[in-house]
C-alpha cells in the first residue's frame, strides 16, 4: 500500500471536497481518500500496480481541480 499527499488547487467548499474525494475513490486500486479543505490537499492510499499517482492526478483534473 502506498500513501501520497497531493495539494489540490481550486477547492473552496464542502461540495468541492466531495467531488475530489469521489473522483479519487473511483480510480481502480485506490483504497482510501481523505480530502482536507483548509489545507487544500488530499491524502490517498492505493495499491501499487493497480493505481498510481498519475491516475489519481488525472481523476482530480477530470473533476475540475488542479493537482499540484
């Protein structure tokens, strides 16, 4: 299991947090996603080989936010 912290630009409310969380959790291999609005970041746990950081970042972009 791998854990990564990703800064996410563009989040401003609870709805944004839920969109980012759902987008990340939809990536195959992701086990857990915690999105923190005050710190504008997401902590993601995923299985190596099934998911990777680029897939997670792509999902965030598709949801309309910018991973940094």
